[in-house]
């Protein structure tokens, strides 16, 4: 099946990068590349230990949750 040119909802790696930014780099500036590397490694090790959460979080969603979608567009 051909995908649109940009389809982050169907590309699990996009979800992984977003998740990593949320937990490793958002609102935080690491003092060195080593600290950033170590924080990324710790994140990867942690998510690999919890495969159920990993699959649930990154599996493409083909059906919308009306309650969740309502939160995204509310004023």
C-alpha cells in the first residue's frame, strides 16, 4: 500500500522520536554530549524492558478515540 509523502501516524519511528524528546530532551539541556548519550541509552534500555508499553505506544492507530480527539481540538 502506498503511503502519503508524510504519514507520521503510520510510521512508528516518528512516535519513538517524539516519546524520546518528551522524556529525554524536553525542557532540559544536558551539560555534555556524554550526558545526552547516557540519557538516551537509559531511555532505550528502559523502554526495551517494557515491551507491552512499547508496542502499545508505537503501534499505529487506525481507529480514533472520540474522547481523546475531542481534547485535541477543544478551545
